[in-house]
């Protein structure tokens, strides 16, 4: 039996909950917070909207969904015992069909189910999907409509409609015939007949006796329908075993040629269970292999080193300007193949490295007319960081990125190919899935690699895919395991110790992986249209005289602000959601809203006069005074930039307090800790190589950057791995000479950086190439060749391979051609000569690679999965505002004035009556209910305790805003006294 004070609606249930429960609700369902509801009734209404309920149901674990599905097929309201019976069953058989179903899935232990049910009900109540006590459990109406079976659609449990629902609209004669065929006594009306048939199907003993009389073929039909779908097709003249079921109401018609198994009969056949397999507990993640933690860390560190080398090689390959940007955005298939060949990796891995560099802000489109991809200025600063910090920046970028490289090569909804760096690769769930996969790895013993099947089963239990939807989370998890191994987050499938440091916070605390947090500041531009994201803050809509209104918020006149954003206006007034005024600079939830004399108000709509601050924001006062941030008057203003206690930070001359440094600082601390753990595992850069007689140099480890850059010009990379092999060729030596080096410079460089003596063949190679280098000079005639040695020019003219150059002699030492200088230079080099280009003045041209950089770019913003998660300050302020608004709307009032409580009408009194009532309340200390209309015409209700009335203003303690405010009397529509109780 229900208690006398049991809630009668979801709004009453929310009203009876404490603030901690309200905070938890708004944190798990942040869509309810935008804009902030005026009161609990509006919050309950919003919690019952279809879009919000669908979103909440999709984020439940499998057992919580099963509990909601069971409630949808139970009575309304249902008791705890009835719900437990639907989940665990009643332990009774129901004939062969029930035994067949029971053989497929054994019931879980009763105590385990009860414990899991208690947790699931707490979750559903906490998310406002279920309300009421254990004796009257109610599923919100929208959720019941989504999950309950109907005559046209079965529920996720596979159950069909009830007997009453399926027989609605059936003729009374047909109803009586069904009752008679089932062996029941005739009734006087169809309603009683339906009730009698329902009682038969829910009576275990009588139902078992009825099924014992059924033909074997009829029982077989029931066994095929019992676990769903419950619908079947019959002909106009059904077979005898089907006719037996139809005549007794075990199959009821729903449409011509279609019959359904009633819910009550199916539950009897199932043994009372709503689900075939009850998934009360999460499946464990099993370890497939075990390794020593030291081996895992060393392997992961090796992969981290390879990751850094691969990203550097990619951007070095694109240093002089990378591939062109497709018209639709992204990298062409041909360019992706070329990049894969250059990196010596498969194409999917090449797409991953390209996307990782882009997510980290190291790569972007240059934005020029002939748009190409190139490294950003951030790449140069990133290169100067220690190796461990560079890896931490890449890993953080990967964890937070919503762009998914695994989709490259697939098709979008319009059957267009998805290209690397192109649009359509953002998946909002990617950061959460990556974080969850790695968190599950932390639950295994150190050094243990998971069995992928058990990991995917766990993820499917925690967030089941919708019916008919592709299991995107499983694909994301598979890609996460692969990418984590490539990046060095895992080693041999097990999580490395340095990666654990990055997982200390939740996925919502991850920074967008960008080295720009540590890079020099400068004017930046957003990366060209590769994001596909949407803004995380509501846009600001300016109006005349500084009026502004944010998404879904109430209009805010003369600079007042609705939810979110910054809204300047001449008077500096700001107003909270729902039309609550905040005179003289008060501001609503979110950012900083300046007013006259620096007055501001932050989250929750609480004013902070003369520079004081409400909760959460940054507030500047006169001459730079800053308040604190706890939603009260915690921060008293100090002179010239002083700040009160709380969130405010000292500043000078309009410097404001801090705000959101906490999560950012924690993320940077986790990144620094990961770099600290990885640094000892990475090899130290070397300052030497080992020269060998076969014209190769072996780098036994990573080289210091100046040495590596110089050696890359002087030699060609022959093989990579733990040791890099460089090969010296005439072409590579000529490349170094073209870059301005002399033979003596090259000899000195090799002698200084080789741990072995410089081999004689290498010395001869350098001297031989240097001797020929520059002997021939090429300039623009179209092009000419000059040489002091006439014999060399004679040799060129006599060579048949030079006929394509169409050379002719202008002088004994000069040849000319119609070819351009670059083609002539390459042609003579192909003949074995070593010419050099010269300028119009006759000077040798030194050729060096010129690095091409984009303008400063910001990394792509992750696309949020729904509304952004609110911080604690915002939620606390919203709870206070909702409570205060609910107090104003539900407070009992005397009915001596128009505007009856509960109708939503404002009280109406004459100005004289309003003034007299206010003055009397000041003397008696009474609390009044007033109606207030702001400058924009938005009306609201308030409960105030007047303190002073003078000059056309009333100063009162506003229970709605929980602070003292001043209101102009001409904006008060009327006043009424509150009831004594």
C-alpha cells in the first residue's frame, strides 16, 4: 500500500529529492540544463520529452535497459515484487515451450538479481526515468510508449500486447466464443469476458491444464512465438492445430492474416520472465596473454619512439608543401598511397598518422589559392620539445580527438568515399570509447593483454547498440586497440605504465590534443573546413542597444543575457533564464557580463554589486576589482585588482579572476606525469654514427636533430628500424655540395661524427664528386652550358644521349639550348656529369629545401556528443535557481487578489495598493508574492521580503534568487500576501 505522502507525479518526486540527487540528474542528463528550467515542474516536463528520454535510454547499461523494458510490460504502477518476478521468473515451468526457453538461458541467482535490480532502480530514479516508491514504481510515460508493446509493434522483450489490447474492437459474439472454447462460463458483457480470459492465462494451474490438452503441433507453434517476435501469418483457412490456438484465444487476430501471442500467455510459457537472457552483471574482461610489466613498458616505449619518427618523417616529406587539398576537402586516394609508400606502412596506418598529426595541430591546409597541406608553425615548436613530451602531446591529442581514421576508405550516408583529412570523419563517441577501453585495461593485472571478444562484450553491455543500428562502439574499440599499439600506449596488447598516467581523469577532462597549449601565442586561424564540428557555446544574437539573447533563453533587454555567452549592453544589466532580473550588472549562467561600474553576476542569476561575483564566472569591478566565485558574496572587492576568497585571482587594473584553470591544470599535470614516466624508457639521441667501407653509415639509435638533418642531406636512408642505415651515393654527395657545402666541410663533418675511421672509398667518392661539381655551369639563355675545358663540351656534343637536349655551340666554351635550365641540369646529370646552376652574375646557386608552413592554426575542435558537460559551479547554481523558482511558483498565497495560485497568472493590484502593501510588509516583516515585468516585457513571479521602500524602488530579500535585490515599483504588476501556513 502506498504511503500517504507518496509522490503523485515526477515533479513531486523531484521536489522531494535532495540537492545531491538534483546535481546527479543534471550531470547525467545535461540536455535538461539548456536553458535552465524555471522550476521543477518545467524540469519534469523537459525530462519527459521524447528526445531527452531516448538519449537517456541509449546511455543505460544492458541490465538497466532490461529493468526499464520489464517495467514497460508490467502494470502501471508496478510493485518491486512484480518487477523482480518479471526479471528472475517465478521458477515454475509452463510446458515444453517454457522448458525449451529455459534451456537456452538459465535464470541468474535470485540474490544477485535483487542486488543488481536495486542498483538499476537507483540509476533509473537518479535519471528521472522511474519515480515512486517500491510499492508504486512508475516508468515515465514517454519511456513506456517507447518500450511497451502495442498491437502493431512488439516490445524489445519480444512480448506482444495484452489480451485486453489485442481484443479491443472485437465483436462481443466473437469474444464470447473464445471464452466458451477456453472452457470458461459465459459472461454478460465483453469486458467481463476479456477479464475472465486474462485471469485464465495468468493462472498457472489452469493454464497448464489447458496447454496439456493442446496438440503437439500447437505447442510447437507457441514455442516459435514465445520469445518473439510474437506475430505470425495465417491463411483464411488455418490448419487444425492453428485453429485450436485461435479458438481458445492463444492466438488473437490483429490484422487480416496476422495473429499475435498475447502477453499473458507468453509470460506463462516463459516461466514469468520478460527476457530470455538476463544480463544482470557486466561480463568480465578476460586476459588473453600475460607479460612482465617491464617488457610491456619497453615494447610500448619502442613503439612510442617509432610513432615520433613516423610523424616527423611524414611532415618532413611534406616540408616543401604537401599534397593538394581536394575540392570537397581531404586527401586524394593517390596521395594517400604515395604517403603510405613514403612511410613504408599500409594505407590505413598512413591515414592514422596523417589524422593524428592533424588532430595535434601539427598539420593543416595552407589556405592559399592552390591549397595544399603543410606543417603548421606549431610543428617547429613541437620538434624542440623533449621526445617524451612530444609523445605525450600526440597521445593526448589522440585520446581527445573525435576524428576517426578507421573510417577512411568507407562510405558516408550519401555513398561518397570518406577521405583522410576530409569531412565526415568525426564520431562524437570516439573519445569516450577510447578512454573506456583503456580504463578497462587498467582493471586487468599489470602486463595482461585482454581478449578482444571479452572487451567488446563488456562494451556492448555497458552501452548496448540500438536495434538495427550499426555497432559503432565495437568498431571504435577495435580501432582503439590497434591505434594504441601503434602509438605506444600499449605494448604487446597490455597497457603501459606511462599511458596509465593519462587516464587519471575522465574523458570529459581530456584536453583537445594540442601542443598549442605550450606553443608561443600568436594570431591563429581555425583550421580550414576539416572539422565538421559544431560550436560548443551558444551563439550570441545582438539586438538594438546591446540587447542579446542566447539559444533558447529568455529575451534580455539592454544588455541583459540569457543562458550562456557574453552579452554587453549600455546599462550593463543582465538577467537570468526565465526572465529573472539582475539589476545593475547582474548576469546569468556562464561567462562574464560587464555592467556599469564593473558590476557582474555569474551562474545562477545572483547579483554581485560593485564588482562582487556570483558563482563560477570571472567578474571585474571598478578599477579592476574582482570577486570570488561560490554563488554567494564570498569575494569582497579589494582595491585596485584585489580579489576575495574563492575562485577569483588577483589582478591589476581590470584583470579578472580565474575560472576554469582546474581541469586544464589537471590535464597538463597528467600529460607531464606521462612524459616523466616515458622519458627513462626512450633512447637518448646520439651524436655519432658508424661509417662502413661499403659506403654506408649506421646510426645505432636516434640521432641528435642537427646531425640527423645534415646526414639526411649527405646520404640516402636505406633502411629504418632500431638502427638506421644511410647510403652515400654520388647523387647524395652532389646534393650536399649543391646545398653549399665544400668537400673539406664534408670530410670534417664525417670525421667529427663517426666513431670509426672515415673509409677510404667514402673519401674518394666525396673528392671525385667535388672535383666534377661545378665544372660545368648552366644558366638561362633559354639555357646555356659553359666550361673552361673545351674537351668536356666536345664530349657532351658527341654523346648521342644528349641529342634530346638540342645543344649547339655558341663559343668554344659555351653551348646553348632551347630547354630550360632545370631540364638541362637534370639531363646532364643523367649523363654522369656534375653541373651546377649559376645566377645571371655568374655566381653558383646554392639549393636548399625551403620549409613551407601554413599560417598559425588551431587544432580541430572535437565534436561534442550532445550538449557540453556542465561544470560543478554551473550545476550548483542551476539547482539553486530551480529550487528558488519552484518555491516562488508553489508557495501558498492568500486569494484576496486576482492571480489565483496554480494558474500561472500574476497578481494584479493598483499602484497605491502595491505601495501600501509593501510599506506594511516592511513594518511587519511579512513575505509577499509579487509579479514582475522586466524592460523587455518578460514576466516572472517572485517571493520577496521587503526591507525598504523609497524613491520608487523596493529593496527586498528575494527568496527566488536567494539575495537582496532592488526592484522599481512601476514594474511590479501586483502583490499578494502568502498564506499563513
